[in-house]
C-alpha cells in the first residue's frame, strides 16, 4: 500500500505544475474550498509565476495520461470546477509523443502470439493519432481491407493505476472535511473516472461498445460506426475499418466539399438524442477529433472508449425535463425532480419550479449563439445547489456530451437553436413512449412477463414447502443442554472440576516433554 507521504509528494508535484499555468487560482479563490486545501495550494504555488488567464487543459496535459483523463472527467462538472474551467477542459486533447514502432510491433506480436506480417500485409510505422492511452496506425489486412489499428501504450496500465490511487486518497480526505466538498461527492467523481479508465484499458470492451452502438444506430440514415475486425482485436489491440473523411471541425474543407453545414448540425443533435433518449446508450466522447464527414455526407464516429448508459426510467425523466424546459412547463420539470428523488422532499415543489423558471425563460426561443446549453447547465447547477440536490452520477456523462454536441453544432451552424431542433424529436418520443397506447402496451408486457414467471414461482414454493405424505412427521423433541455448548450452561462445581482436570493434564504433559526443567 502506498504511504501517505508518497501521495502528498505526488500532489505537491502536480500542484506545482498546475500553479505554473494558473490552474490553482480557482481552488484558492473558491469560497467552498476548505482551509486545508487552500493552504496546500499556497505551498504548491510558492515562488511560481502564474499567468493572467489560467490554462487548465495544458496543465493537465503536462502532468500526464491519468491527469488528462481526469481533466476530461472534470469537464463534466461545471458545478465542481466552474463554467470557465469546464469549458477550457473540454478542449483537452490527449496528444502525447508517439511510442517507438518497435515497441508497438512487440506489443501486437506478444498479444496475438504471431508475427505482424501474419496479421497485416502493410503496417504504417508512423501513427496517424497518438493519445494518452493508445495510438492509432494505418494498415492493410491480408484480404486487402484498409483498417485502423489501435494499440495500447506499453506500461500505461501501471502508471494510470498508480496515479488513480493518489486521486482516491486525496478525494477521500477532501470529502471527509464535510460541507460543500461532501455534497459534491469527490470520491464518486474519482470512482466514475476509474471505471471509465478501466474500460478504456481493455480494447475488447471498446470494440464491443462500437458494435453495440452500430447495431442500435443501423436504421439512422447518415450516421455510421466503423465495423470491427474481431479476428485482429484483443485486449491490447483493436482493428476497425479505415475512415476516409473530413474532420467535422474543418469548416472550410466541408464548404469546399459542398456539404450542408446546417443540415449536418441538426443531424448531429438528433443522432445524439436518438442514442441518449431512445437507446439509453450513447457515444460520450463526441469531441471534434472523433467525428468525420464522409464524401456522401455521412457522419462517422470513432473512439468508443467512453460510453454513457441511462436506464429507461431516467430516460423518461430526461425527456420530460427537456420538453418541459422547451415548452415552459416548469411545474412539471420540478415534479419530475421530486419524483426521481433528485431533490429532498422537505423542499417546496412550487419554489423549485420558480427557480427553474429563472433559468429556463431567458433561453427560450433564442439561438445558441446568444445563450448556450453550457450556460443553462451552469444555471441549473446553481439552482440544485440551493435545493440540496446531490450530484447524479448517471447524468454526468450526459451533461458533458450535451455541451460537446452544442459546441460542434454551433461551429457548424452558429445560428442553430438546439432547443428548436430537439423539441420535435423529444415531443414525438414522449408521445410514443409515454402516451396512452405506450402505457397500455407496457402494462401488457409486464403482466405477460409476470404470468410466464408464475409456473417457476409455484415450483420454487413447492420445493420449499413440499406436500405432506409418506412417513408420519416426527414429533418435536425437547431441547437438551450439551456439555460442550459452553461453560455458561454448566453448574459451578462441574466447571471447577473440569478446569482442574484440564490444568492437571497440561502440567503433566509439560513435565513429560521437559517444559518445566
């Protein structure tokens, strides 16, 4: 187990790097920061020159792979780090110097126990993308297909888990201070981060996520997920179809190719809502480097290491919340928060509805260029803080992805109004999933499933309570106190006798073995 002094040394070293980029100022100036944390920040930044404008993304990049992933996680928490820091962290690109090709070759050959030439006829030694956990190379398979090969960096697992252990230690101590730190659940933030990172370290899981998303979105026109080459995929290597397209961030290239950016922006928003609300399984790393536009206008996604999942009940709440905000039905939005037990019941529904109105009214009917989803979420976080609403882990990735999608859609079409684009889809989904016909159909499904389970339930009851018959049941016997059941049940004189006998036997055995001289 790592010693506390090691954790403190690591934290001070990281704090020094953060200080050089002004990233500790946020902690020092925040009124909710505990005194002990402020003191640690002062020690870390002592003598460091801090820039006027903090650059959180660069600071996290310099610390290393685990910090990059943590920064991407904190980008989902404007309530924890503030809107400005969250927006800066969204730009965090996990680009690192590439691993030498010989190490990549060794990693592939060791994982498949075959030479590289037995898997690919051509393999480009220069990577097309380098990240904190893996890097990607272009290759051609034995049957002539062009593919992308993602390979884990050697030793990355050990380094990540070492740093995460320190994050867990720091989060536990921070949460133990109570107050606002406890309400924001830093330990849960790190736990979510750890789970996401563990998934990314197993490329089979990423491949399975890509396959599941492709299956779910197969009927959505204009959105594609590359096919997985399972014969050349394992825990450390993933092979998938090569994508020829323009990065969605390259607006000039999209215009030159004749793509309709307004249509692309709308389709991207609906694709995200289809995944999150209809399927409950969505690509949660939709930054600009992971989306391409093919020649026919198809939006193609890559990098499925971070995926979000929402259960059906939470999706219903989410749809009603979004629809209520777009239509101004703040009373219903407030009721959903109480039904979901997001807000403690001792608060007033009417007061909460009024607070939501203060957030929702300024954004209705206005384009994203004037008022963003990020600003709306920041307002909602302020409201939920006033009403003692604890962080909901299953919504963290969703919030982050909504902000990412908004940013990309705005870049494609600055005048887009995400709420107007989303409203028809959400209204249709609510009608289909929550309307009278849907309620009847769901009740019939549940009742039919209950009827199917009845025979098995009856058999289990019969096994537990078999029918009487055969030999007559034996009469109950009176309890008898056993001699070895405990001295408390023995008379005092018998206790003395047994103790003396046991002591005598121990002494005699001692003399026989020469213990007593």
